[in-house]
C-alpha cells in the first residue's frame, strides 16, 4: 500500500513511517502541515492518506479541512484521520458525506499495531472505520427523545457495529449469527428509523448518521 503521512509531531511521524515500512508498506511522503499534505497527495496519488486533525499554523482544523478537500478532489484516495481527542463536530462533518474509504481513529489506537494496520487495510478496501470510543461518545444519551428507542437490543448492537465500519459478514462473525440474520436486522433497523427508500441516498449511511446524531 502506498501511503502519505501528515502529522506535525516529528516523533510520531517518524515512528509511523518506520512501522509502515517494517510491515511492507510504502510511505511516499511524510509531511508536517496541511498545505504540504495537499501538494504531496496531488503529486503522488497514494492509496491512503493518514491525516492528523490539528496541524500548523493554528493547530485547530487544518488537517480536517485538508482531508475534506482530498475527499472532494480525489475520492479514490482513502483517508484515515487521526485525532488526539474525540472531536464530535469533526467526526460529524466527515461522516456527512460518502463514508467509503474513510476512517476516524484516536491516536491511542496507533499503539495497538494490529488494529491500526487492520484499519488501514479496511480504508484501502473502501470500508469505513470509526474508533469505538468515538462511537461511544457520539452515542451518549442526551435529553431529547431517542429515535433509536424503537430498536431491539440486538438491532442496536448491529447498528453499533455498522457505525464502527464493519461489513455484514464481519458483523455476523462477531455476533455469532448467520449473514441472513444480520441482513434481516439491518432491514428492520432502516424501517424502524423511517429512512427513505430513495435510490439517491444510501440507507445504510443514513442509519449510521441517525445513530451518531442521537
């Protein structure tokens, strides 16, 4: 896999570069700011760009804005966003569009090498990877009426796995049920959430967004 790293911490950037080289991947560029990231992506057209949310000069949302620009200009490039903390607004912005080939992980997850490498592979394959802690915080109960209250416990569990980016076969394996059972649960979830049957929308993505908005 051909990768570009955008991370302003030199130690983390060099550590990731070494890790990826050692596991058989090619890091075609490793940069420290969002502008350099956009230039590198345009020059190298990597398989996946690994992007820190907060980078120079303001250390607010430069990485996020660069990630969104990459998604718009080069949708074939996967984007794996790294964040120090759960940034709900940033996660919501990313998930509002096409979520194929997209990941959002906390930096702590990088220390779990197998999980990090698996996330890269899933993003490269066109999947969606959302850190479980991000999902947990986004799903924290609020005072308004919960639109998910109509779901059964098992349906809620299936939807939680969808929000974490797992495909149907993976959910079936993790829950120890058949693929057809998972598909029935997903159909029930979409019906109970009153999601439109409109070919211009992905009901799967709408279900995930409804879950994250709760």
